[in-house]
């Protein structure tokens, strides 16, 4: 199986999730958010095709990493390959974060027709969801770029069938109430 990557794996990241992480930059994104910090990852034909087994071999060489983060692009555009890599990384004791422009509820709806999305979700510990919205950009957000985005406990969210936000990442002083409403099951 192949995955289209935007760049070589980046290790020792401290901004793409909690702890020291290796980032897998997937290629291809349908969202095209204004102000995106990775517009070069939008093109579905860009980057390079790499064997999933090659990515797993690189994971075997990692040292001092707490986890793997899938970013891009939107990793859910390549959910099957990402799921295989996540499963492998988990077997090596690494936790899994993923960034997506989709909201959790959108992914749940898409998973009804594309089971590989649910397979990938089941391998993820933490999901940062939602499109980047330039008007809601905030440097106060932890591990996200705009206040509409949420940091979600995926395991609990799958059990409860609604997004369960991780409290320590909720921006308490924000006037944007969309995150709190989403946790209460009111999608905005």
C-alpha cells in the first residue's frame, strides 16, 4: 500500500501535539483554508508516493518520541494508509494525534460510507478538528490555530457518539463559545 506524503517525516516536533512527536505530513486537502500554513499540501498529485512499509521502517528508527502526529494536507483523504501506519506506531508504544479540517461529526457521517475513516479514528488518541478560520486565529490556542478548532479525546468521543473535548485545551477566556457548545452536543 502507498501513501502520498508532502514531506519526509519530521521528528522532534513540540508544536504538533503533546510531548515530543514525529509528524507525518500527508499530501492532498479539499478544504483550502484561507491562511493555511501548509498550502503546498493541497494538491492531491503533489508530494511523493511512499510505501507504507517504508514509513513503518522509519518509525522503527525513531528515538525519544512520545507519539506520531498525522497532519498535512488532510490525513483523512488517505485514511486507509494512515490507519495502517497508526496501528503500527501504536504497536511500538507511540500515541497518535491527527489534524483534520473536518469536524468530528462530519467524520462520523463520512465513515458511514467509508469504513476506512472509522478504522483510522479508532487508532487515534487525540483529534484536532475543524477548518482553520483566519478570522478566528489566536496565538492563545494550544495545538490549534483558530478558536473554532477543538482538541478531542477520540476514544471517549467514539463511546459517547459526540465530541468529548480535552478540558486542558479549551480556551477559557475565548468569546468563541463553539467549542463548549460542541461538547454539549450542539454542533455549530
